[in-house]
C-alpha cells in the first residue's frame, strides 16, 4: 500500500522539460531592416530542417518562454528590449504579453555573436498549425518594457542565406520588417521553452486522497 500511495503522488506531478531550437547557417548574411521576428511554437516543424530538441513540442501543451537569442549584424538604435505580442494586424501590434527581462545594446556585440533575451511569466500553447494559431508569437525590438504597438525599432540582423520562400513549417520563424512578416527571409535565432506541468485532475486528487487514507488506516492498525 505504501507503493500505491507513492505511485499516485508521482502520477500527480510531471518533470518540467526544457526544449530548444537553433536555426542558423553561420554565414553572416545581413537583413537590413528587421524590427523583430515571428516565431511559431509548433509541434509540426519539419524535423530535418529545424528540430526542437530533445523532441518536438507537444500539441496543446503550455510552455513558458525562457529565452530568444538573435544575431545582430549592426546597430543604430542602441539598447533594445524584445517585446512579445499575440496579434499583428498590418504592422499594428496588440495582445502585449510582456517584454524581455533585459535590454541589449547591439552596438556592443561582436559581429556574428548571438545575444540572448530572457523572459519571465510569458507563456505559449503549442499547436500543430504552422503559421497561425495559439503557438504564433511576435517579438519586436522596442526601447521600453511596456507595450509599443507599431512604434518598433529596426536593426540589421543575420539571416539564413539564399532567396525564395521561407515557410514557418521549415524554419519556425520569419523576419518582421516594419511590423510585416517577410516570407522571403528567415532570421538566425535560438529559442528555449519549458513545459508547464499540468494541474492534477480532480479524479487524480481523489485517488491520491484515497491512497493516503488507506495508508493512514494501515499505520493505525500496526500501532
């Protein structure tokens, strides 16, 4: 019976797993008018192109956004925060979730280095519809930690080499240029998220209570 109760305790909790994605070709090609990046936290990304590790995101799972790293190529705006939004309508941003804990002065970053923005309290629910849905977030460069709407800063960033169409399905992200998603470019980036353990179901809590009750009765009988 002791093992029964312990098993129920284990069933009611889940270890938080951190997943990361890295999209880069390392060649240092510049996109000159990026003001951010659209990232789709999607369970259906093409694994051979841009896999999440150690495994794909889970459709319907809620994750905390831990960090996003980018490779600035040059800077004209000084220190910037990375704001997070859920809606982009013709370059007007809304659905503000918050901004990065830190600001970064791109002018101090050696060319080609990744710079990391960290986040607290910003969550996203993964889906399996590339380019839309609950998993799509917009990250915009801004000078403040409050909502900036469409007044976003622009900087040159390193992009994936080549021309053509860069789908969310293949890369998980696309460049934002003056608030508009640019499907002909994909930025080099890294992102990290941690799965949020679900709250135990009422039935699980009831079973746990029953198990602990039985364990208590057995202990009383032995006393």
